C-alpha cells in the first residue's frame, strides 16, 4: 500500500520525512472526497435534467461540474503547497481539456502540450548548424504523435466539444471572469432585433468580423502546433509563445513560489503575461474569447461536432422558430443558432440553449428520437 501511494504521488521513501509532502497527500485525498461527494449529490438530486430545472439551475449545476473537474484534475496538493510539478506516472496520461502540464496541481498532461512535447523531440544525427543564420536546425525525432492523436480522436468522436463546455479548466476560468458585472460585448442574432437597431449595418459588420476571426484557432493549430515544430524547428511554439492558460495556471503559481524562476523571467515572460492579461480582461466583456479565436484544442474537437456520437438535435414539431422565437439563438453565449446548425463546430455544448428553450424542442444526447419514436433533426436546416 505504501509503495502504491509513493508511486501514485511520484515520491520516494525519503520524501515522507518532509511534513509538506504529508500535508499535501492528506489535502489531495480530502479534495478527492469532496469532489466525489459533489458529483454524488448532483447525480442523486438529478441536477443534470436540464429541461426539468431550467436555465438558472442548470448554469449553477454546470459551474459545480466545472469546479469539481478542475479540483479533480488539479488535486496534486503537494505542488500547490511547495510550488513544484507532479512527476509521477500519471503525467503521461492526457486530460481532455486545456490544463497546463506545468500547473502545480496537474496530475495529467494537456493534449496540446503533450503533442508539442512529442514534436519537440529532435534527432541529433539529422540536426545541423546553419552558418548563414547562425542557428542550430533541429530535425524532429517523431513526425506523428500516435497516442495523443488517438486520444483526441476518441474523445472528439465520442462527444465533440462537450469537453469545452463542461470539462475544460481554462474554459471554467473564462466563465468565472464573464460573471464579473460589467457591460458585455454581445451581438444579437435575431434578424428582427438587428433590423430594429439604430445601426443594423454596423452590427452585421461586426458579426462578419467575428465569423472570420473564429478561423484563427485553426491557423494556430496548423501553424504553431503542427507546421512550425515539424518544419522549422522542434519547439513547443504555441505553449511557449502564446498559451495564456499555461501562464495563468502554471507560470504564475510556480514563479510565486520559486525565486529562481522569478529571476530568470525575461522578455518571453513579459510577452506571455501580456497575452494572458489581454485574454483575462477581454473575458470579462466577451464570452470565452480564447475558445472562440485561439484554442487549438477547441479547433480539433470542433471538427468532430457534426459527426460525434453525442449530438444536439431539434424537434421541429415543437420548435416555434416559425412564430418568430429566437430564445435559443439569443441565449447561446457562443453566438450559435441551434435551430439552423444544431451541431455547429462553434457550439461548445454548454447546455444553455437546451435549458432556455421554452418549448423543450432541443435535445442533447446519444439517442436522437422523441418519446413517440420520431427522429430528431441533427443536421443543418435546409
């Protein structure tokens, strides 16, 4: 039992002499017990029945689910106490959401970070020094990350961007920031409301800008996560130069406890802090800007939304769109119209539209049939 415990926490016999490690182990088990109790309460109280309880209760329930998952995946309390990183065997296991490898409490690895780590390995025998540029050109050791890609394909095929809506730690942080009471940057989706506004042309212009900016996350995925590490230089480009989650969940907690890291901070740290600060501030006004425009993990999962086993569907026999109802489209925080595209790549499957629909016409799950056995529409409206 003792060996199993030491292996689980990545410790040795001598580590048990440190009181901080003992405190961290006890706190970790306490967090696990708390999370287990939380999920059992939610399950037995049937808080997952979105239609039954409505949007307000669902939003609180969703927040509890996100909080519980964050605590579970970041429950290595020794790291939080001592300002260190978990080095045990669980670190080789990917978690489905954007959760930085360098977070002091992280037991698992972020899929994007794991993918970058694999592509960061370089073959010394094929690397060479370029005298023209004065740089050492590193040839990648691995050209394909089978485990990481396979993991992403399984998760994506199963539930698509449901991970973004419920199980992403950085998505949870953005949700909390958006709850700060400031004026929000939210554009209407109802054509009648747009036509009735003072400057409908301006609204449509910004809707168009938003639409095309969302393709940026695919550019980050292709260029910074895949192309640059493989073709230019084996380097974790996205994690190193862009990712605000890494700085917020990993960099700042570690630097706050480690004087050596603070002394080593330079221009790169300043760049990452600037990106993180901008993302945090924007998240107060705009719902999940990182998920909309930057996140390469969301870009991967979005490709599976139309084909995943878990789907959103519309019962057209109940839907009141023909009567001018835009309740679901106006409620969607990601600006998706579920009636037109119930499985849009931009949908993070947060359940808001489902909980808001007054006619209970939106369904989510693995089976897309009504009680009467009629099929529910899951494809784009013609």
